[in-house]
C-alpha cells in the first residue's frame, strides 16, 4: 500500500508544485503575494475547455494555448493593477489587497458569465487507460501530469540558471534597483515573470481540470492556502523550494491520511507551515528577509 | 415616519450589528498593526471567542455578560501561549504563521464533539443588543485615543518604526508585542461572542482563511494611519454587498472592482488624513 | 330615458369588471437561495425549480385568480446574508412565506427570524437534524436521511451479500455529516462491521489517499456520504485504483452529474430517495421535459424538490381566502400547509409534524416513500 500512496503523493505533489511555482516566482521577483494566482489557474482551465469544445482542438494543443491565455491575463493584471502601485511605492501589502480584488472580480465575473454549474471536458478528451505495475495502479493521465509538471519545472530551472535572461531575472529578484543601474530592463523582466508565472498557473489549472474533470469558478481559491503553505515550506521566492515544497506537502497530506486520520488533512498543510516557521522560517531553501509590517 | 423607521430597523438591525462587529475586528487587527505586527489570526480568535461564549450560554447557562467575558478571556490565553514562540517572527513570516494557526484552529473546531463539528452550534439565544455594541466600541475608541498618547502607544510606534532601535533604547519589545497580540485577541474574541448571540449559529467555516483575509482587507482599505480608518473601511466593505444587491450575479465582481480601484487611487486607504489636508488646502486656495 | 338606463347598466358592468380585476392581486413569495459563490451550483437549480413551477401555475390563471410573484434574493450561503435577506423579504417586501435558504447552516441562522416574525419558512434542501425543531413556522419537503438510509443499506446488503463496509464522508458540510451520522446508526443497528471511517472536505478533488487505505482493508462495499461532484470523483478514482466493490450513497448522489463524470464506473452504485430523473410518472416526465427545455440542462433533485415545494404552497393557498391583512394571511397560509397532499414530480407528498421537543413547538417534515435505485448504464433505475 505504501507504494501506491507514494504514487498518489507524487501526482498530488506535482500539481501543488506547479501551482506554487508561479506563486513563488511573483513573490521572488515582484515581491508581491499574488492572491489572484488562483483566478488565473481557473482561467486556464476555462480557456482549455472553450478551445476543446468550441474550436474543436485536441487537448494537447489546447493546453499550451490555454497557458498563453492565462499568461496574457497575468500580464494584464500586472500592467493594469500592479504597475501603478509599483510607481507609487505604496505600503507593501497594498498589491496583495489589490490582487484579492482582482481574484474576486475575475472569479465572480466568470461565474456570472458561465454560471455556477461545474463544467466538464467532453467525453473522449482525456486519456482513460490505467496500468497495473506490480502493486501499483496508475492512470495515463496521472503519468502525463507528472511528466508535464516535471518538464515545465525543469525547463524553468534551466532557463533561470543557464541563460542570460535567467540571470537577469535572478538579478532583479535579488535587487531591482541595482539591476536597473546595471542596465537591465527591470520592467521587461517584471512583465516576463508575470506572464510566465500566470502561464504556469494556467497550465496547472488545465491539468487539475483534466484530472478530476471538474471546472468551476472557485476551483482556484481552494488551492491558494496550499500554495501559501508550499512557498513558505520551500522558502519564499525559491523555485527549487516550490518544487520540493509541493512534493513534500503532497507526501505529508497523503501520509497523514494513510497513517493518521483523514479528518485532519486540511490541518496538515498549515500545521507544517506553523512548525517550519517556528523552527526554520526561511523554509528549506530560502534566506530570511527582514521586513517590516 | 416612525413606521418607516420601524421597518428600517426591523430589516437592517442585523446589518448594523454586523457593521459594529466588523469595526471591532478591524480595531483588533489595527492594534497589532500599530505595533508592527501583521497578524492574520484574528478570525481564529474570533472563532474561539464565539464558541466559548456560545457554549457558556448554551451548556453552562451563564448570563450574557459572563459569557462575553469568557469569550474574551480564552482567546487572550491562547494568544499568550502561541504568541511567545510566534512573535519572534516578523513581517510576512509572522502573517503566514498566524494564518497557519488559524487554519489549524478551524480544523480542530471541525473535529471536536463539543463544538458540534461541521454542524456547529445552533439555537444560540438572541442576546446582543445595540447598546452592547455601541458601549464596547465606545470603550475601545476611548482606549485607543488614550493609548496613542501614552507610553504604551509610543512604544508601539517605536517598535513599528524600527524594532532593533527600540530594543537598543531599552524598550521591552517582547512584552509590548505580546501585549498588543493578546489585547487584539481579546477584542476579536468579544466580537465573536457578540456575533454568536445575534446570528443564532456558529460553524467552523466562518473563522478560516477567507474571513481572516477579509478582516485585513477592511483595515488596509480603510487606511492604517489611525484607528478610524479600519473602522470605516470594514464598515464600507460590510455594507457594500447590500448596496450592490441590484447587480445580482455580478454584485461580488463589482465589489472586487471597487477594491482594486480604491487600492490604486487611494494608496493610503480611504481615511487618509494627508489627503484630506491637501484637499482642504486646495479648497481654501 | 332608455339611454340613461343603458348607460347605467354599462356603468354597472364596468364597475363590476373593475372590481373583479381589482381582486386579482398578486401573492408575493420570497425565495432566498445561494445564487453566487461556491454553493450557487445548488442554489441556482433550486431557484430554477421555483421559477418554472410559478410560471406554470400563473399560466393556468394563478391561485384563485391571484398571480404568484417570486421575490428572489441571494443569500450567498453566508449566515449574516441569510438573516439580512430574510429580514428584507419579511419587513420590506412583505412576502407571505419564504422558501430557502440553501444550506442547513444558513437555516440555523435565519429560520429563527422567520419563526419570530411568524412567517412560514420552507426549506427544500435542508436535511440536517434540528431544522424543524426551530419552531412551528418551519417546513421542509427535503426527505430526511433517517427515513431513507435504513432501507438503502438493507437492500444493498441483500443485493450484494455485504458482510463488512468502509465508510467515507465529507466532514465539513452539515449535509454530508448528517448523512454520515444516520449511516453510522443504521450500520450499528443492522450489525454491519466497519473496517474504517475516512473523511474529506467539501471541494476536495483528490481522494486517492483515503481510497488506497480503504482498498487495503478489503471491504465488500463503500458507504459514502457525499454530494454528487465529490461522489463521482470518488467512484472514478476508486475504479482507477482497482477497487471494484459497489458504492452505497445517500441523497447527495441523486444527480445526473454523477454519471456525467463517472459514467460507467458508477454502475452498481446504490442510493435511495423519493426521486430519480428516470422516474416514470407522467408528472415527473412533464417536469423533466419542461425543465430541460427551459434551462438547457436536466434537473437534479434540488430542482425537483423546489418545483414541488412551490406546488405545495400553491395548493395550500387554494384553500385560503386572503384577507389583505399581512399578519393574518401569513397565519392562514401556515395553518393550511400541514394538510396539503400533492402528487409532485417527486411522487406523493404529505407533511408530518416533527417529533415534539422539550418545551418547543416543532415544525413539519416530509413524509414520502423512499425508493431504492441502482445505477445501470449511466442512469439510476429502480432496484427490484
């Protein structure tokens, strides 16, 4: 049974990680806790749904296109809402509050337009096969999710580490003012990061939407608290941290259900969060940043 | 005329009480903010207070005053206990830790027999009256005004500005932060007790992540320059859905839009003294 | 002289006609449901059920010549909103009765208001224990799990030779928790051992951890108290994990959504209730056709119960002569309700007074027969 539970944890964790990745990128580079991340996640799922049902595209074509759509949405949010606040040097929580407003606006607007009912991908969109490997059962879809999430994450890490663009992003994350003085186009980096983070979130949305064949306006909101827990666990702003943190949370949740009680599953994420903060606030990979409230 | 007033009061008295309770919650978070602490645990403390006061009334048959007192006391004790390790953190980390604490509390409420689990506690008698809320608010406002000019207030300010410097100056930062945290919890707990006794019912879902974020939003929206801002901000956010009722399905969407617009164009919140000063100057000139 | 007589006659006829039309007033009924937010997926079908029924009644001339007017408000599944909405409907809109609210939680907060104000509050989706204990103005037509589940379990055991079961339920929702409480009592009473009890939260989509644990214990069936969304995902994931045993569900399973997601994986699922979309009565067939035509989707149990609830109230109103005095009319309606019998979309319906509680006058619950259904080929059919 433990092997099966680990497989369960791996798929759950991959999705947490993918969601948290966008979250942590925005925090690391833009220094904003973007609570509208759940909304772009959901927008990605709806975009894929529309592409599959109205434009008759296959799901593997719809996925990247949906990611582009959520990426664009993330960019829009940055330019319209976050940029004016950057210029103004407001209280550092104001952007977070603004993203709450964005999340409320988008989620309820989508509900007003598409209705409160849960939508589904049409029959046949999703691969349905499941395999038995030893004592483990896993579905094609689960395999696809793990592979796609891992690829996206590795791609991101590779770009950040080995390209000039990646270096520029890391520089801005380290210190925007100095980067500016060094000639880096900081605004362009912000735009790129907003786009990428939202695209990753949207991708996660499509994968979750496929996984459980449920797409509904509030699907992103439930993940936000988990996303917060993951980025704290992994270290705020750290990409590897988000990946490891996501997997860690997936394992912790699954194991607590398997060996303790499923009653307290929701508390696991936050219980861990609380403990990590008391013991090692920087999380697994982060550095503690001094901040005043 | 009195008929209209009577109808108005019968229809809207709960809303008025809700505004009052939200104002208290806004004050509780403002207190911690004024000391430089970003605590998101107030929803959980409100919950502890609500359940305690409700149980005191339902199971122990205590009179309202005593139930409320217990509703304030228990969260205060819990705050004392978790505050000591948690307040070593600062900034975003403190916020997340308190948020985490809040979620754990919610799940505990969900799973205990005594709190009724997901069914919560119902049949709580209606005991809250307008004068209770007004009286408590008045006391709080008076308290805040006095604190601002006292040694406690100045210490809070110093800690908020620069904690290291304050410590160097000999201020017992740990004690003062704990004071703010515990007092904030007590206020939130009393607000919870009041709320339980005019809504007949409490359940775990009301004290989790979303309500915690709502309280913060109300405070920041109103402006954290003084204690007036959060009260106004939370009052507006409480009344807004009522005013926007005619928008039906898009009501909450517009709510979100208004929040965005206020944040962008009024960065210090609605109750911005400097903004008023500037406008007055413009008017005078 | 003749002109004068004719003129007077015309005048009299005209006056008579004016007086007659002046009698055709409107009857205002409040509808307080969750129309926005996460719970809207239940609240909106409920509202649709009411709207359809009201339209049908009005198309036939209303009740005693009076048109039914629904005053619809969104209570957002938040208790303060439910209270505010109830107050508005009672004091400002001056409705004769209120339908709703959607969640039992909201009902615990808002129904006392209706009882205090002496206005009928009629729940169509509140199944928690204690709802009708709140006062004699509380009515509901949502059949209680306590009536259905003992039959469901017994029939399931007979059908599949079940010796031991695992239990899975949503522990943060009053509806699914109540269902679990009843299942627990039933399993004890019927002496069926439980291998383990697992829980999940409303809105969860991943149940593999709990299911893997359950699989390791080899139960003969899985008892599941969940709403249709979660139920469907649970069943699908169970099948993907290689669990082949049948599921036995409560009320929440009763929705076409179950099959939309789970499709053939849901075969052999057993659940009980008064209604299924495939129910063969003429009344139900007409309802399903009308609902599907108007809203472009098949109705679920929530819509069906709302539809019937409106007809129940309309039936009560038929027996009442409205006086125009609000307080009196509200009381007349309340007094006429307990005696109502209808043949609704959900079958034959009458009320039953809730068992007396110490010192409190109670309201009225539903008395309806439960049928046991089994899933075959993508829909629920009557299990023989």
